[in-house]
C-alpha cells in the first residue's frame, strides 16, 4: 500500500509533464506556422508593390 501511493503520484506527475511538453511542442509548431504565414503575406505584399 505504501509503495503504490508514491508510484501512482509519480505516474501522475510524469503524465502531467508529458502533457505539458506536448502542449509546448504543439504551441511552438502553431507559432512557427503563423510566422510562416506572415512571411508569405509579406512576400505577397512586396510582389503587389513591385507590380
């Protein structure tokens, strides 16, 4: 019984850390995607100015 409790807490902690890491990665990927979109918009804007 005493061994199961820390194990369960450890698993919960590990799971929450993994979830945080996943959210961080997804956030970073989304931010990079937005950055790429804004770069593309800048290029489009420059093309419009050139024309």
